C-alpha cells in the first residue's frame, strides 16, 4: 500500500494515499494531544502534517527495508512538531492543504471518551494504530455481510469475534436467529475465520514481506494487551 502511494503513476496511488491517511490520522492526533497540545492546535498540526506529507511527497522516503511504516510516520511527526509546529499553529483552522478528509471535527470527541491512562505519547500512538486497524477490518467484514443481505446475522454474531469458542452464547443466538445451535456454531466459525483472513490481509498491506505478517500480528496483540 505504501509503495502504491509513493508511485504517482500507479492506478492505486490516490486510493492508497486516502487509505493511509484514513488509517493513521487519528493515532497521530492522539500522539499530538499526548504531547500536551490543545485540541485546536492538535487538529491544525495533524492537518498540516498530512498536507506536507502529500505536498512534499514524504512517503517517497519510506523504505520498507529500514523498518515499519508506522515507525517512519511517527518519526516524521516528531520532527515536524519539533521544527514546524509554531508555524503550523498560525494557520487558520481549515486552511490546510490536505486533499483527503481527516474528520478532524470528530477527533476530540473520540479522544475525550477514551479512558484515562498513563501511556506515553508513543504508546498512545501504537494503541490507537492497533485499534484503528481492527476497526477497519470489522468494517470490511460488515460490508461483506451487508452485500450478501446478511446484516442482521452480522449484528447478532459480531460479539462472537472476541472470547474463546467455548464461551459463546450459542443457545441464545440460535433462539434469536431462528437457527439450530449447530448452524450457529458453523456461522460463528466462518465469521471468525473470515475476520482472521481480513486481518492478515490488512497487515500484509503495511509490511514489506509476507514473512513479516506473523511477527506484526504478534506485535499488534502485544500492543492491545498492554494497559
């Protein structure tokens, strides 16, 4: 995905750029807020950062051989805050040059409802990256079910994505859906299997090699396990 975003000649360039911005804007916003910046300043800084990423083609500097893309992006934001934030703060709100919508009007609402914790700014970025990635996978999974006319089934089975198989309320789900328990167990198994497939595919978009997927998945769940 990053390589496609770097290549202006690629037919996937615009799509990849938008996907990357959509995936990383809120984790970076949370990082900026944890650095002590006020909400309006954090919004301006995040918007200006992405405007410069696009305008100056910073993605061209991202080398898969030198580490994960999120590490590159966080380092770029650290340098941006250190060198440019006073200039960016003077921009009129909404006056940035980003060519993708970052939904910054929802940023502080999302940030405000998160539970208080003692994560460092870097840990907050990683945590939000992990959650955003999983949220995107669930959205893709839901879209697949909706496209097949199975929205009701997805809504009922969605809670089964967490927890072990033995603890799932198969009897209650069977009664609610008018299915037998065997059919519900099969549906839950397929849901969880498809979720894992989509998760691996999403992670594969962010690493240099398929050989890195398992390591990245372990890192993802280690990040989520930290309190």
